[in-house]
């Protein structure tokens, strides 16, 4: 169905708000420095495998394709993320338009999705969420179309997308769970289950994911075990405090009013034009609540990261678009003050995200805030680190081939990116287990280490000497103090082997 209304029904403020966010995201993509996690995935991309300690491999393959074409600059490394989030916006528009048969609903879904802080912040950052989100949108849309059309071919394509999402990140296992439950609890869904389509889709997804299973088998299931322990291991004895932190995290990544509006929209979906009990209704409602409930339950016993239930906000966006269409634009005409309220909410979300991304704007506005040590602040100061790194290596007899050690896997990866050589760095022996640990086990020995670099977030952490397991004692020869735009201060110590 192509929809029964024209694009001319879309008010001008909707595309203008979207373009405003797109410009800010594009500026961030082109100007902000690399994050250590992005460097870590770039290191993976230089040593392609079917799996890695932390995640499945698709993010590394995407980076490798981009950097093979455009070089190893951060703009090229992040290009797959930019293209993915643009594609996800297009899919949000298309999916909502098809469900509600209104271009207006599509435009509202586009704005709702693109204005989520987690989407704005993720636009220019390449992570395993990147492929999971892209193929998650495709999987939901193709499954929905397969049920409407009774098409085996669409089911196979949906299974392909589920498999690719699983190659991106393990929480994508929720996609087939949601689709199966939606099929099982709806009349047209049970009719599809009696046919071969959904089962062929499951087979295709499994076949695509089998290489990751094989890699885990060859490595004693280390990646699966790490993620399970990371997600469900009990860490404190105050479950309600942990659940409150989880809920607060969800309010932060999508804004409190948006989270509550999505939850309300899911409970009243029939009012927005979604037939109750239909596969569409079940897909959207179960798709919204299942990730939140599962990760919320996990959050009672351990610290759940705010981005874990990210897949909930794909169907949540579609539910919200239907609610907004009915609330803002009833048959009697547009409501002025609710439109102003929604536009203001989108602008506030955009302002908050860009205050974190570009904190120096506050100085120009004369606003003084306390230091904000966010994840983004980890991207500052690496130009100075690179200059000092090159200076020290140039003074060494074998400075062009020896190994540089980072205090953690993230610092090691950033050093590798600065050196443009993924094999020149390694993580310290006492660093947390990471992909570097596996490489060290598989390829012991190699070039001798000549330099150790450690980042200090607090002045009291700074040390003059240290001892590394199996590598002896090290003496600090240089210390950089870096004042960042978010008013935080970081120090980088450079150590050489010695007494």
C-alpha cells in the first residue's frame, strides 16, 4: 500500500527539525576525534576474524570495507555509522507510512527516531550497535511485509537480516523472539507459522550466525561467556537501586517524556489505527516491551548499560508516531500548543546532546558548569599524545618496530590508530581480558616492548614507576597534562623500561 495522502500534508517544521539535527550530527562526524572504543573496533578490522572476545565481527568488516576505500582516517572509520543511521531514518519513515497509510505518520516517525539522544549520539560513532540497528529495522519491516503478503521470499530476506543483525551484536537474538511471539499471538501470524516462510527465515539466520558459534567453540565459548557474565552476574545486594539506575538510564537515552509517551502509546495502540490483536499490534507492542523487561530484570542483579534495550525503541518509535499523528493532527485540524510542545521537546533533546558533544559552546554563552567527565571526553587530547609518542619513538634505536603497551585495551587501540599500525601495540598484562589477551595467547613473543603509556583521570593516580608482570620495572620519562573542553583534566604518562 502506498498510503492514501500526499507528502504535502507534512508541515514544514518537521523536516526543518530533522535537518537541524542532521547538520549537528554531520558536524560531529567531521570534527570530533576518535573514541577509544572506535579505535578498538578499527584494530579488529585490521585483523579480520569470525568473532572477537567482546562482540561478533560485523562492525569490523564494515570498518574494513570503508577504510579500504577511503583510508584510515576517523571520517572513513565512522562512515558506516553515518550511512546506517541515515538508512534507519529512512526505514522509520517508510515503516510508519506503510502501517498508518499516512506520509505524516512517516515524517513523525522520522523526527521521533532521529531526535532520540541515543540516536543523535550514535550517529557519528561506530559501534556494534550500528549493524544491529540497521538490520533490526530491516528484519522488522520485512517480517511485517512477509505476513501481509504471505511471501516466502520476504521471509528469507527477513531471516538474512536477522542473521546480519546477530553478526553485529548478540542482543539481536531478541529480534526472532519478538517476531515469533507476535506470530504466535495473532491469527494471521499463526497462519504463517503453519507455512514454511518463518522456518526458512530462522534457518537462514542460523546459517549466517554459525561461523560465530564455531569461532566461540574454537575459543572455549569465551565471547558468549563474557557477555552472559557481563549481563547477568550479580554485583550488589540492592536490586531496587540497580533497577532504578536502569530505568534512569532509559529515561536518559530517549528523554523521560519520550519514554513515557512510548509506553503509553504501546498500551493504547488500537487508538492510533493499529487493529487490536493483529500481527502489527503484537509486533510493535512485544517489540517495545520485551527488551525492556528482559534487560530490566537483568538490571536488578547487575549494572545494565543504558544502550542494551536499544532495539525496544525501533517499534517504540512507530507506536509513538501513530500516537503523535492522532494527538497533534486530529480530523478537526492541527493543535497549536501540542505541536509547539513536541517541537520544543525535540529541540531540548538536540540541545542537550550537542552540549555534551561541543561543551566549548557554553563558554561563549557565558555559562559555567562543573567538569563533565563523559564518554566523549575520552576523545580529547590525542593530538598531543601522538606528538609525544612520535618524539619518544624517534629517539629510540628500534622505535619504528618495537611494541607500545597501553594500560588498557582502549588505550592500546588508540595508540595503534595514532601509529596507523594495528600490530604495533599491546595491552598491559594486568589489563582486563580483551581481544588483545587472545592475540597475546595465540602469538606469544614478537617484537620487544619499548614504551608504556597510561592515562590518569585524577591527579592522585599519577605514578613515577611501575612494575609490569613479566616485563619488569618501568620509569616515567614524560607526563602530559591536558585540559579538555568539558573542563576535565587528564594526564598521560610515558614510561621506559628501567629501574
